[in-house]
C-alpha cells in the first residue's frame, strides 16, 4: 500500500487498523489494469438523466427493461450520455434510500443483467447510500442480535447526551429506541427511524463500504454518487457535519477508485450552504470530481418570481471550479425537493419566505428541519420544477412551457455537467395522489409511470407534457453539438440589465465562443449589440443570423444560443 493511502487511513483513525489495511490491500491487488487512465473526464456531449430504476413499467418487461425501451424508442441515447439510477437495491422506505442489501437489485425493478443491458446504451451512475442502512438490513438485525461480527456497526447513544450541536436535516428525533438481545438501545438515526446511521468509527464498516464502492465501479458505474456524505462521521459536541474525518473518507474513496478502477468519477451530495458544498472539491484533485449545484434550483426560482436577476448574476460570476479535474453537477430538479439551505448567505431571509409562499400558492408542500433552538424551519420545497417556476395552473400553456424551458436552458448553458430529472424531461404535473397515498410530501415529484400512461401523455401534440418533451429534446440536440458547452470551457457573465435577463459567454479551448442569452420574464426586451460585442452571430435555436450592430430582440422567455460567424 502506498504512503498516500496509509496517510489517509491514519488521518481518520489515528492508527492503521489491521483488518482495514488488509482489506484495502486485497482491493488494490485486484486493480483493473486495463482501465483507461488518460481519457477525458467529460465532454460537451455529457448529459445525465436522473431517474428511478422502476420509473417506467410495462407488461411482460421489468421496469428497468421498460425504461430502457422507452429511452431507445425516443432515441434519447443520442441526447443523453448517462443514466443516473437512483437506489435500485432492496429497500424498506424513502423510495430506495433505506437499503437492505447493497449488492442486490430489487426484484420489483429488475436484475443486474437489466442494468448491464442499460449500460450497453448509456454510461451509468449509481447511488452509494453510505450514511445509513435499513433497520431491516442483515447488518442491523445482526447488530441487534448481539453478533460480535456486527458489534459497533451502528451508534448507540445515551439519550441524556447533549446532542444540541448536531445539525439536523429533518424535524424528527435524532435517536430511535430499539429492542435488542441485550436490552433497549437508543440508536442514531439522522434521517428517519428506518434509516439507521452506520458507525464509521468502526474500521470494519469503512471496509465494507469501500468494497461496495469498488464493486459498483466494476459493475459499470462511470459515476458514483455519495449520498448524504456530509453526515458520515459523528463526534459528540460537534455539528457532526463536514468533519475532517468525513473529508478524509472521501479522499480515501477517491484514492482507491483512482488506483483500482481509474476513470470512475465521484459526485458528492451535500444539500448545504454553497461554500460548504464546494469544500468537497478538496484541493481540486483529491476529493470529489463533481459537486451538486444545490444553490442553482432555488436561485433560478427566485429570479423568475422576483424578476430580479441581480443575485443570480452575482452568484454565477463567482463560480469557478478549482481545477480542470473538477466541475459542477448542474440540475434544477431531482427526486428530492428544492433545498433552501443552499440559499443561506446568498439571498435575504424575506426572499426565502417569498419562495415558501409561492410553493404553497402552487399547491406544493414544505418540509422542515429542526434547528438547535428547537424551531422548525423550511428545509425543502416539494413540487415539480415545472410548477415551481411557472405561474400556476391558470397560466396560459405556452407561457408555462416557454418559461420552464427557459430555466432549463439556463442550466444547460452553465459550466459543468447538466443533469435532467425524468419528470422535468416529460413535463410531469404534481402528483397529489402519490402524496395522499404515501403521506410523504416528496412523492409529489416521484410519480411512477405505466408505459401506456406515459405514451398517452406524450401523444397530445398540443399538451403541456409533449411540448415540454419536444422542447427539451431540441435544446439537448443543439447543446451536444457545441464545443463551447464542454464542462471545462470557460464561463463569463455578460453585463446585461438585471430585470430578468441573464447572459453567459462560454469559450472552448479551441477559442470557439457561444453567447447564451435568456429572458426569464414575460416582457419583450431588446439587448443592444454593444453589450455582447459587435459581430455577426448565428442563433442555433431560432436558426437566424444577427448582423453587426443589430439590436437583439428577445421575446418573452426567449433563449438564444449565439455562435460567432
């Protein structure tokens, strides 16, 4: 084992635990020497689809097979490079994020063979739910039964312990009481009573997760998402968030993948304030390859509803990945709601409350978290992004579609790898019935489709879902042809008026430039040519030329992608 790996183990445990060291040496002994090590990390053709393994269901097919068939039927393999399968293992709650067996595929979704087949057409991204496991998992059941092989796999805590400093993502108890063969135990459960936190202070837990990490890469995961990574290490008397041991653990995972399955990318999921989120880049070469742009979804939402793009513009102007080996994972929607913690320190509190009010007006829900003083504060806004950024169901359909697609075009224009949630791609409405049946606010944006239902929704050429689907596919078709949209192409914010306008100048390594102009309002406006630089441009979207010194007209919610001629 090399010194860098030894030093990382030492920084976590203050020692070299024998079982962990031996296990890592075995993993290193099985390194995939045939894997490419010098390939590009990403290109302008990289677009990720975020979806559930059972997102589409069809008679006589497993859901994984049905979804693959849907994607190929619509030739989405030409527009999407990677499919992010949200947790596909057997689970007991939270739509997959309470894992029973990390190395099995839930039979209700399909099989490893189905995932391998999907991987023939797309790169794959897997979730490693590493902060917690299901209370029904073998690990936890053996822990409760007193099996010494699983002792200290989970965190037992005296309920009288002062845990007031711990940062909470939920308005739920931090400790849950369980019966065991040795009596009642209070166990650490950050997210829910069914999601029991693993104890990484036990080196055997670390080794098991490292083994799973490597196995996911070997089973075809080009990208591995580290779910809820910020909460990994617990230390009483601290916030238990972003502790040094957590960062060292990410570095250890990165190091191991670089050595054993080179080319595998790590993505950290940290729904926290922006500066904290960026800390997972490390020094630009030793932690995550990508971090989620958690501030982006609520910032666009704020700009759309306030008609004030000044805050969004300032935030965009400060973005800069620390190296060409890192980039942002840009998204506006996912299986979770729209987090508001990433707005802390960026926009005033009253603007956050205004977003909460908008959500309630649109029929959405608000999940809260409990802070140290016992008060519940907004944590997550639950509704589809289509509903979040549009004017409600009474708004004219063309406006809803154009406004939504303008927000998506902004995300697609930004430096980084774009990720598109399945329900954004097909323009899904809020799923109120899913919320009613499950009692979970997050189900509003997690509807599972039967293939026939989905086909009907997309068959109506004048319907919202079909118009969103067609518009989104056209944006993707154009985007993937532009070298200036390479994740590493430079980004400059154009100094446009802040009353709903956003402009970005992207420049590829070969010098090719693209100007992205987005009108986030229902007002037509004109941009003087002096503001973007005089020259002749071609709008890749409208397919028209704009000549030297000609003012650039922007209709409501219009997007222009201008290339120089």
